[in-house]
């Protein structure tokens, strides 16, 4: 349907997932905090109400980066199915409101940070609803993140 564009994520705010993140229990409510001045690096933590035995409540967090700002050439297709997953009252999300964030592993192989390009987090910046999707195709789970001098800044 459409490729990803640079849409600012809802920083320092509540994000409600429509389905749990892969491998992180049943938590749906998270807080997304900006970690850089440009608003392109984030920490995602379970919000209030997380169960004590939830891995996030125990202090785990995910680091995310805005794909358009940190992964040149990464433009996964946002499909009608993805937009329908983020629907509110039966109205699908608008592609122009979607921020694509990818999970960052700051301590990747050989000390080089990596990002998961296979399963991005799509965030509707208007409603703050989010869904992690597994993309079709041959996207790497641990793509090396280019040094900042090699990246585009949007």
C-alpha cells in the first residue's frame, strides 16, 4: 500500500498496544520516552498497572529508534491490514499518521548496535495505538546500525 515515511512518534507519552509485544507477556500499556534531542531514540517501558511477574515490571525495557532517521533505505510497506489493526471504532488508521520504530540492541555483535527490521512497531501518532508486525520478506532480525555519520537525519 504505502512505504514508511518519517512521522514523529508520540514522545514521552502513553502508548497502547493492540496485541502484546512478542516475548514480553501480556502487557498492553507502555510509556514511550524520548532519549535524544531529535526525538528519534526511545525507551519503551510497561506503564502503570503492569503485573509484578511481568518481565517489563521487573525493570526490563526496550530501546527503539525511528526507522526513517536511523536506517537509510528501510521503507517497509504499511498495508491495509496493518492500518486495520490500529483501527478505532472500525476506522482504520491513516498511513500518514504512522511512525515506524524498530527495536534497538545497543550491545549487538562485536559491539555494533543492531536493529530488528523484521518486526517493527507501528505507532499511530494520532491515537497512540501501536502494533508490532512481522513483515513479509527477508528482513534481518539483527541488522547492524550504521554509524551516525552514515545515516540520514530527517
